[in-house]
C-alpha cells in the first residue's frame, strides 16, 4: 500500500456510502513526501468513514521531489473536482484530512488555498506543520522543499510552508490528534498550530 513512483497522472479514489450524510473528506495519506501510504492512511480510513455515511476522496498525489507546488496542486484539483460534483453527490461540506506529511499537505490546503479549493474544515493526525528544522520532520522538510536553494530562498520557503505562521481568520476549524511520545513528528508541530488557531 505504499506508493513511491507516482507519475504525472495523480489519482483520486472516490468512495460513496450507501446513504450520504452530506459530509465529504479529501484524504491526504502521509509518507514523509517520499511515499504515499495509501492503505493505512487512505483505504482503511475511507472504509471507516463509509460506515458513517461520509463520502471520501483519497488523493494519491504526486511526490514533490523538491517542487512543493506539485502535491499541493493535486489536492487542490481534487477539491475542485469534488466541488463541481457536490450537488450531484449530495454533498454540503468538504473537509480535508491528513496524516503526518499528509497532515502538512492538508494544513497547507487549509492555510493557502482559496475558492473551490478551500476546505470547510480540517482533520489532522500527528501532522507535520512547521518547516522549522528545530521541530519539523526532517525527511518531510527535505523532500518537500528540495535542494539547491540559497539560504535566503530556503528561509523564505520554510516560512511560507510553516503553516502555523499562515493561520488567519479565514482558516477553517481543525480537529487535531497527536501523541507526546511520537518519535517521528514532534508533538510541538500540533501544539503550535493549535495555539495559532486558538488565537
């Protein structure tokens, strides 16, 4: 279920419950921006949601390989497609969900995207939020931002994609789940985001 060689043809897998409750979630699996964990943080999540009447879109997004707008564009396109079909599918709200690096991608959508690509709510599990090397998941940082930047360019990118620094009054409400003993993604990522959202 871990996919690493995603071509230019990113994919959205749609899951429809027998009786839709009007809610839809666009899911961004994690994987440190080096793979997409499509089963543990995709298919299994969708199956759980279906039992509760929630429509699901799992995005098998292209990996950035140093081009951070690539996965972002894939998730925004998934949102636009789902919004265009929302009436037909009986959907009234579309949120974004992400796990680990997918949590970073989901929070990037929540803090950077506008119009039809903007979510109504966000659900983040053990998310990478910041690109500050003191707190981030280094693999996600390196894979997302890439190499070859000057110090000034790198600092600018780290600030732009430290999503706790991008929260404003239009950022949608969030549900956050994290663990203090997480050895991969420091819980400080979620704490910082919570504090900014609370403000």
